[in-house]
């Protein structure tokens, strides 16, 4: 897969599986995208240095990803 600017993941098991598949050594927390939605960076592996935004599978409302991707509204 091409290297993304940011990896988005819903669910800890999903993020863990992605990190293992990419041979990452660690996921290092760097802050919050918003309350309850951590930011991190992958260390090691084929996507070393790629930013990560993740959330618990059951966390957030139906517009959470939209609001994170398009904080000023969906582009026309």
C-alpha cells in the first residue's frame, strides 16, 4: 500500500493488526485530535513516522470522522 499522510483507525484491535502488518515496533502517543481521540506516530516498520489518529470502536458520534477530516465542513 502507498504510504499515507495519516493512518485513521477505529478500534484498538484494528490499529494493533495494522501495526503488526506494517511491522511497526511501537505506536507513540503524541497528543489528542480531540478529547478521547488520541494522536500518535508509528515507529519502525514500512510506515515509520506515519501519523495515527485512532478511537475506540464504540467511541464518538456518527459524525466524528467527518468532523476530524473536514473541521470546517465537507468540501463542495
